């Protein structure tokens, strides 16, 4: 296993052990707010660590899906709100740190504008 995978597995496991279901919401919100966090690990570990620990009921699978979707909604809302408040000036100032050039911003505005 690669070091990055082991790091994420350990981190997600610790979050779930510490706070349980709110951890699913939090981690999925982080992933959905354009912060690179692997949802491919978040949800399967929710099934393995949280559902199995509580008896493996099929209703808990639906609950995990609900909490995952809620986290995605909240994370997307945060990203939208930051973009709404910051707009183009924020993107011009901070975009270079995430490899977004002024030319790419201009092309996106033509495409979506």
C-alpha cells in the first residue's frame, strides 16, 4: 500500500471512531468543496466501519447514503458561497496556486458567460 493511501485510511478511520456519522458528513463536505479528498475511500469505509459496527442493517446503508449526500450538498454550498463572495478578483489572486491562469479564466468566462 502506498503511503498516501495508508495516510487517508488512517485519517478516515480516526474520524469515524471519534465522531461517527457526522464524520461522513464532514469528510464528504470537504471532498465536495473542491478539496482533494478521496470519496472512494470515505463511503466504503463508512459502510465497513460504521454500518458493520452497528449490525449491518440495510437501513444503515440508506442512512450512510443520506449522510454522504448531505455532506456533498454542504460542501458544494460552501464552494459556491466562497465563489459568490470572492468572484473573479479572488480567482485572479489565488488561482495561480491551483494552476489556473488568467487565460483559462477568460476562456471560461466566454464559454459560460
